[in-house]
C-alpha cells in the first residue's frame, strides 16, 4: 500500500481576476483590426514562433497572465470594464512597435499570428495556480472543472482555453474527442460538439435530470441519473424516520439517440433503504421534502457493459450486472444487500474505510478508485485506489493521497496512464483548493484554486482529446 499525504503550501499564485461580459467572442490582429470568429479551427491553431518572430508583448495597463514566454501560446488579461483601452506593444528583431486597441470581455486577441490572449469577464473567478518545481511538473493536458457559474478547460498554466456560462454549473467532462459536456443549470446536460459548433441537450425522461454523472456508451447511448419520488414508504428502523415517508428513489436511465429509455435501473429494487442506508438526510426535491437514502452520484462501465454505481448515502459502491440488473458485489457499507450480493469488506485501511464517496471508477487491473470525502467518521478526504479480491471478499488500499481535512461534498479522483493522478477536492473543509495533481511517487506538483469556490469534479484529459484551435474558437459561446 502506498500512502501519500497532502502537504501544506505557500501561495505563490498565478492570479486571474476578472472583467465585464459580452456574449460573443472575436479576435484582433496586431494591426488593430477586428474580425468575426472563423468557422475553421485552423484559424485558431497558431504556428510556433520562428527566428524573426515576436520576442515579447504587453497590453498596458492590463497584466498578461502568465508572464510572456516565447513557447507559451495562451494567455489572459483581466478586463474590468465593458470597454478596455490598451496599448499593445510588441518586440521583435527590428525593435518595439505599439498600437492602440480596445478589448471587450470574452474577446480573443491574436498577437503576431502566434499568441492568443483572452479578455476574461468580470465574474470569472480568480484562478490561483501553485506549482512545486522542486517536486516535479504536471504532465501535458487540460483540466476540466467548474466554478459556480462557469464550466472551463484550463491548461497547465491555469489559463482558461475554453469556457461556457451557466446559472449553477456542475460536471464538466469530455466523453469523446472534441466534445465537452456540462450541466449548466444543475439539471440537464449540454453537449458541446466543438468541431461542428453545435450544442445539443441530454435530459432524463419522465423526471428531472440528476447532474451527478453522464456517461457515453460505445453504441452512442447515454447513461444518466434521475430521481423519482416514492410516497408513503415505511422507513421505520432507519435513523429516526418512520412510516409515511417520501423517498427519493435513484434511477439510472440509458437513452438512445432519439431520447428513448432503452434500459433503466432503480435503486429501491436492489438496495434496501432501511438496512443499507447509513447517512440518510431530508432533502427538498421538486418542492417535496423527501428522505435521501441513496444519493447516487457516479456511473462507470466496464468492458462487458456492467456498471459500477456509487450510492453516497450507503457508504458503498455497487457492481451491477447489465443484463439482469442484479447487484453482483458491494464494496463497503453494510454487509447486507437486498439482492444478496457478495460483500467486499475494506480491510487494513489506514483510514478505516471510505464514506460519503464520489467518482467511483474501475481500474485497468480490476480494482476501484474513488474520492473519499470521509465526512462520516474521523479522518481526511483522499483519493484512494482499492485492489479487489472477490474470492476473499476483501478490498485493500494500494495507493492513496491524503488531504488536510474532510470534504463536505463533491470531489473526484482519477489515475492516468502517465503515472500521475488528479484529485478534485470538492468542498474541502478549511481549504478551497479545487484540484491537486500528484506524480506516481506521491509528489504534489500542482494545485489550483478558484476564488474560494468549489468545483464539483476536476479531471484531466490529454492534449489529443481537445483540439487547441477548436477550444480557442468556441470559447465563451
């Protein structure tokens, strides 16, 4: 078992603050002229500088972030007003050259055909990036995360290459190349197809969409959650709840391209709320006070099409046979299961076990990773990987990275083929870091925070997943 601990850090930030808003992005060349966004992403894919290229540029009085480097191609500035007069000064082999421009929020500025600068709107959160050069560096890729009102894609400098607005944004993901999914209003999902400049929606059928997860299947179908209300349920024996309760019943729906439900799975058919819920709470659902005994929050699918479901309020994850709907095994939680599933008990865990977890995922070796909020017992939040021994009925920790405190909600944990891992901390208590990247030896190489806000999930994708030209082209739309 490999155990790593979250270290204290001093803030030496790359700080992003803010600017006003306009609905459309445009780009401006160094001659001061403006033109509308092209529909060809190649227009936003810039060549590396050559020997006679710009060696520096500035946009006084605005501050360029990150500081200029010839090999860094994406930047942002903070635009405090609807109209922001600036002096663009470029330096090349022939000397310095200046021109006057007016930047507006969301605008994309292209300098010398090589460098992209985004004018961020006033309500965009302050991004603080802390690197740990003595420990190493993050690997290449893009971070997908959210603030309360923005879904965003950041590069490893913390520069927003792409973003979209919403009212209550959660769950930014990229299920396939050049596609970004976002739940912009804490309900349905927007599917942004960057290459075609189109956005479609995916919503549950018959009841409100639960934004906790959205998975794309190889056949093009979507898996998502919804909740229905079961009335007059007897929950006697579950904490202080009694008879006549309304129960929030979690459902998984598989939707085809025509938004037909082609398969579904309902928690109460397979999980007993009285005997298996360990952290039930009252919640408001569509104006009705319900008992939230299950709280489904993640879906993963293995090569056979079977599901791994996280039910936060049972402190357990469940392996579901796709064909029958039956639970085959249950990791954590109570030993009892309504389907009679095999119980995989957590053993020899330095933190005891996990609780109130998020983002349960299969590993390539048959194990399970998850973000352990650890909100039910003494201990700290962490990203943790378990090896599963089905024959022995046990799970043991093979890798973990510990945070400084519990996390009140949300969060994520992913391990990547390059050996690095990314932990999304959710509502980390007393600390508003949204993500940490850790190398294979447990060294913290990068931390990101967002104006004290929480990100529901923070994941990383390789550079090949999202075309840089398409990200620049479709940002702020």
